[in-house]
């Protein structure tokens, strides 16, 4: 059996993944694999599984997990490999059966051959090591403190392996091939001096010296703004060499380093004469001058992160003009704790987990709190989750940003479902979870340009580098997210025009959109028409609010309350919230009061929860003609009617009626129930019919009060 931790957790038997699917057994086997052939203490496993404090049954539960894992291993492996030891357990498996061991072995060989001056073999071994990675380490495993530390170490290992492979590529003269990869990497590692130095070398050798100098300028600006520091001595020397258009030479060879010297000294060393003063590059042979080499610094030793421990070595920092994002590399990005690293592409390596330049800079986590008593929607959630969870075989399912659009009538629970889903999958998006209220259903929708400004700031882009133009901001947002795993929730969207500029730029990102309208035309998006709850889900929601015992005592009244609430989650929360404050009140009496009410929508209001306001917003977005038709629909049977029935009522042509009914359907004010007799059959949801009838009565009363006009 093969074991995989460099990506989704895998226990492969003849190509089939037999790893357990339950979260906690996956944690157990993941920790055992990471500590294979060594005892994992029972206390460590319990702490990993229950960080907030173990339950009283923790030991028994853990033993159950071990028992189930043993059954899987014996059934597919044929022998006992999971053993009980005093105080813990040990997974006794060959190192060669674990993908991590194979990656470490290949990386070690690459490191050794690179030091021995064989970049060709080194690159092959390092590329082999990187190819073993399929995704971020343990990407689909819930992680406690121990597994999180292992995952961080593995990402650091991957990052170091990539740096060595880049070093080998530069020695082999693959500078042109490296440019695009290095540009992507510095987006996710904006203060990493080594990567910037490598990009400067690659650009310079490709005849793009002006771009190499711009890379240094952008890095220096970021370091001055974020750390109050200048770039390191080695990088400044490289910069001076590029300014002088001096031959830089191979920067990473073990026997050479770059050193800036005066032009007259270089000339003196060459022929004993003095020349014009300037700047040149001296290539030092370390084998011939070991004492001098002792004081030299290889360019390869440029630190990945400089500690913010002092002021600039050059004294006062000059003001730096901002770089127009349309002409320069984006100079800053969000925390790169999970910036991806791979062969020739941006993958999943890190420079400093959760840090930027040595200072803490956590990834944005802007999701609202999850709904504690979220109820129902199991089939919908299962279907959507398939879009987010990586395939068990480790293949890449998506080549573009994943988009899910949740649309439905007012109060149906779109926002609650979106936030709940976002919390379910947030561990898959460690580079940030962003949330934006677009207020598309209100009179004051958010300006998309300002929304982009906020998103870019959340991702670490300073104000000075955010362009004013909407199109340029959108481009910068796509560039910033291209190599990251970011989840974006866009709540209450009015139209596709508001969505398109806000879509991230990479296949590892995902977007959850909610809307009160159907958003047609978003290619590749998964559309979810969210309907009201079924009766069982409605009862479950009420039970979570007022207690199951009260519902069991009066089951018929409970069913009636769900029906009176139109099976609408918002309405049921209003009902349940009211009943919960009156523990002695019979449910039958509550149901009778609601049934006799002349204005049930006024009863369905509790604090900030208000069913009517959602309908008001939808009604106000209709034209005056559409509002009139909507009111008159309440004169028809609520459960079923056709376009020809409406045409007879209004005295209109059927095509004109169908266009308006289609608008109502797209706004979720009307639903199509079936197709028969060559016609679509429509229905008004119960509370929608009640709202339309209330609007009609109000209009008739207003007309009656005004009375006929008389001229005298």
C-alpha cells in the first residue's frame, strides 16, 4: 500500500484510495503516517483531535478510530502494520511507501549534486521531487496543532526545493524560461530577496535590464514601506552592477560570487593602469583565494526574509513614487503562508507561514459567523461540496475559478447557506476568505470600483498602488489572486455586470454568489435555485429554535406553523423567535392567531428579521406596469395559472404577458410548476401571494379615498 500526504490524503491499494472519509480518523492516520515507525503517544492524538478539550469518551472514541483503521489496513494490506505500544500506537510501514520520503530523497540527491557542480542531474532530481506534490500538504485533512506544524514544515521544504531548482536552471542558462515563473512567485512572496535577485538575473540575461531594475525598485519600495529597511547588501550590489551594465556572470556557482568594485581597481587588477572611475563586477575564484572568499557572500545567500530589527544601513529613506500597476509588477500581495510552488508554475510552497518579511500578516478571514443552528439543505450542500473538494485521485478538476451562484426568493436563506458553505470549505483556501455585501437589492448598491479597492487592501495591496480606473483595479485583483487559494463570497448581487470585475484570476480560487435574480450568462458557474424548506426541514428549524419537546406535544400545530410561514426560513425564524420567548403558550393558539391575522406579514417580523422588507425591495425594482400586473396576479388562483389566463384578466396579448411573467420568474416572485397543454403553468408562493394581495388592497383603498375628480 502507498501512502500520500503531499496533497490530498491517500492510502492507495492498486490505485484505489481506501483512506477513511470521516474527518477524525483521517487526522489519526495522517499523524501516524507523518510519524511512521515511531510511537505516537495517545495524549498527542487526543490533543490533535480535540484542541478545545477532549470529551470524557475521548480515549474510547480514539480506540474506535484505531480499530477501524486496522480493519482498513488489514483488509487491503494483508498484514498487521498498526501496532499498540505502551502509551500509544505505531504505524510500521516501509519509508519507500510514503510519497514524502520519495520527495525528500529526490530533493536530497538534487541538493548534493548541485553542490558538487552538476546542475543537469540536480535539476532532474529536484524537478522529480516537486512533481510528487499534487496539492498543498494534507489539503483535505482537518488539522490540529501537530498536523498544522507538519504541514507548515512540508510547505517550507517544498519552497526550498523550488529555490534550488531555480538555482540549477540559472546555472544551465534557462533564464528566459524562468522569467514568467519568477514573476508569479514574487507576487506571492513580495519581500523575498532571493526570488527577486533570481528574477533580476534572469531578466538581465534575457536582455530586459530595465525590467530587472524595476523589480529592484518595487522590492525596495515594499521593504521601505513595510519594514523600514533597505534591501540587503548583496542585492544592492547586484543592483549597482545592473545599473553599470556590467557582465553579471553566473550568480549561483559555488566558485564564484558577484562583488562590486571600482572601475579603476578592476583596471588596475587587469593591466596595472588606472581607468575611469565607475562600477564593475569582480568575479572571485574561491579556490584560488580562500581567505578573500571567506569574506565574500554568495548571491545565493541573499536571505529569504530580513528581520525587522533596525533602521536602514543607508540612513534616511527617500520618498518613493508609486508604480502604476499597468506598467509595473504588482509590488505587494497578501500573506504567502500558502503561496503555491511547483515545477515551472506557481505551486504551494511558503517562505514564512503566515508572515511577510518577518512581520505577522495573517491572511484575511472576513467571513461572518456561521449560523449556529443551520438546518436542512443537505442535498444542496452535498452537490455544491463536490465542486470544492479535490478529487480523491489527486487529479485537477478545474482549470478556471470555481463559481457557485445561489439564487432564490427573499428570505429563502441564500446568505445563510453561502456563509455556512464558506465555513465548510474555508480550510481549502488558506490564502484568504473575503466577504462583500453588495446590497444589490437595495436603493444603495455598492460601487464595484470601491469594492475592488477594499478587496485589494484586504489582500495587502497598499493604497498608493491601487489604480483609480475600474478596469485596472480588476486586472490587479486578478493578478494578485492568480497564484493563491482565495475564497470570495459576494452577497446580494444585482447583476452580472457587478460580478465580472470581481472574479479572481486563478483556478485555485472560488466564488460564492447570492442573488435575488437569476444571473444568466456566467459561463462555467454552478447555479443553485434555492427553494423553500420541505416540511421536515421546517420542523427541524422550529425545533432548533423552540425545542423538540414542544413540537412533539403538538405536532399538528407545528405543521400548521410551518405552513403559515410558507416554509420560508426567515418567516420560520420570526415565528420560532416569538414562540421561544413564551414557553407556556400553546402552539395551537399561536397557529390560530396567525391564521386569523389580516396582515400576517406584519406578524412575521422580529427585531432585524423582517419578511416584508425583502418583498418591498423586490417590488420596488419593478416598473410601474410590472407592479400593476404583479398586484393583479393575486386575483387569480395562487396555486396555478397560465399566461393566457393572465392575458384574459388584463386584456393583453399573450407574448406581452409572457415577457412580464418571465421577469417575475427571474426575480423569484413567481415559480413555474409544470408544462402542460402547450403552456407553462405558474404559481405564486403563499407569502408572495399574500404580499401581492396586500399591495392590491392598499392600491384600491388609496384610489377609493381619492375619489373621482370633479370640475366646477
